[in-house]
C-alpha cells in the first residue's frame, strides 16, 4: 500500500517536542498503574485562581462565545498595555495581539520576521520550540552556550558579540529562562541592547515567567533605551496565573509589526477564545495575591531541592526565576532520563533537548512531598 502523502520539506526539519514526549510517556505509565513522579512538564500544579474561573463562567453565562476582533477584545488589550507600561514599556493597546497561548505569539513572530536562510541566534540552553519554530520559518541557527557561565548571560556577552553580526536577523532572549531558571541581569540586557542596535537586529523577549522571580529583579527588554522599536515582547497567562489549558497569550511590538503579524493571525487562528479573553482581564487586574502565593511556594520548593541535592553531593546552578532546575547527570543524558523513568519512576527531560547535553531538566511545579520522593528514588537507584 503506497503512502498518498508527500510531506513538505518544512515539516521534515523538526522533531516532536521532547518535553511533551516525556510527559506523554509518563501519562502512559500512570495509565498502566505506575506511580510516576512527573517532573517533566512546565505546568503549575495549582488550580487556576477562583476569581479567574468565575470570570470565565460569567462570560459564558453572558453569551461571550462568538468571534472577537482578530487581535483581541479592547478591554484585554488595554489591560495588557497597562501592565506593560507598569514595567517601563511604552505600550498602547493597538500594539498588542492576543493569541491562543504564548506559543502562537512566538510562531507568528518567527513567521513574520524570518525568510529562508536568515540567521537566528539562540542562547543555550534554549527552550525546545525556539529551534523548531526557527527551522519551520527556514532559518539558519547560530548558538551561544551559557552553560559554562552558570547559565547566565552577562559573563557570556563576549561570546554573544562574537556570534552576532550584520547578517543576524533575530536574537531570542528568554528571561526568566526555561529550562534553567536564570534571570538575566540589567547589565546583560544592556549588552544585548548595544549589540542589537549596532547590528540592527530584531529581538524576541520571551517573558512568560516574568512574574515568577525570587532573588532577582526582572527587566523587560523593550523598556531599555533603543529597544522599543526592535523588540517583540512575548508573554501569556499559563505560568503566572496557572492557566495552561485556557490557552491565552500575547505579543507586543510596533504598529508596523502588529499590522504584518496580524495578517498571519487572522488567517490562522482568527482570534483567541472570547470568554477566555474576558477571564484574562480578571487575571491581570485582580489576581496579585494568588500570584504571590504561588511564587512563594515555588521559591520554597526550589530551596528544598537545593538542600536535598546538596545533601547528596550534587551541585546545581540555582536559578532566580521560573520553576526549573538543570541537574548535572551522565554525559548520556538521554540514557539517564530513560533510566530515571524506567527504574526510579521519575520523569525528567534530557538536557540535549535544550542543546545542553550532560544535564536533565526538572520542574519543581510539584508538591514538596513528591519532590522529596523523586530525590529519594533517584538516590535509591544510584542515579544521583
């Protein structure tokens, strides 16, 4: 029987998401009755705050179930612009596109800016989907390794300067970082600014973990002098507000960029879900206390893991944001992660998925009890 499908060269450039693949394997084993401590998925383990849920229900009851204007409802775009202004970004509601998830905002950005052969620079370890999205757009990738610098950007600025050039079309910055939890300093971001201006480079600033920071202050790249007209700020509601399944994100950029990206947006997803957008307004305006409670819990879990690893002689670079940690493992991190789930029933993501071989990423979006269990299981099976 012949295969009738002639798949595009474009789709052959990418592999399935490694993080979702591990999460799916963990779910399969759980369905078979295994007790898996799943530290693979980037999803808060808290319920969506009740006020957001109630706002979504009220919007449904009010009949907000039809299409909205493509770029988003005015109330949400204005709330997003006000939030951005609070971080020093000169933002107007008309410079916002509301998307079904932050991933869609990223995808639209890559597709809007990148042609075949354009250079995109990534800071490694980098979230898995950046590479895939860049390749889908036809980009050639260059990379800067932050692992020798404790995953921080500031000490790697010389390496970044050697990598970018007038031929670079786009640089991707993610702070706080997935997978490392690193929060880049203002000095580091000023270094990015200087290079971007010198070489006329556009920059994606992925700030999805912006509100989950501990011992460092988050700086929004577009707030720096010279960056307003060359930064696309990506953010969303999944992480800070525990709204992963609601699928709500956004991008902010210049009017010109929004006009171009809006064409792709209108022809692909039409608009984000109506009643979810209205819940997003509630999230931005009335949920600070819940966000603080979740952030404090993540901080406590991070500190617990650092102490547990220290007890077993494992030295980790401690991130100041997000809810991830990179732990050093065997050179064959894929084999280590396979052993972790098969022998210890602990799901982690191989560092190679983020272009960081020799590490495994764990998410501490799990209870302290489960985190203790995970470390105990890894130790018992000689994996730590």
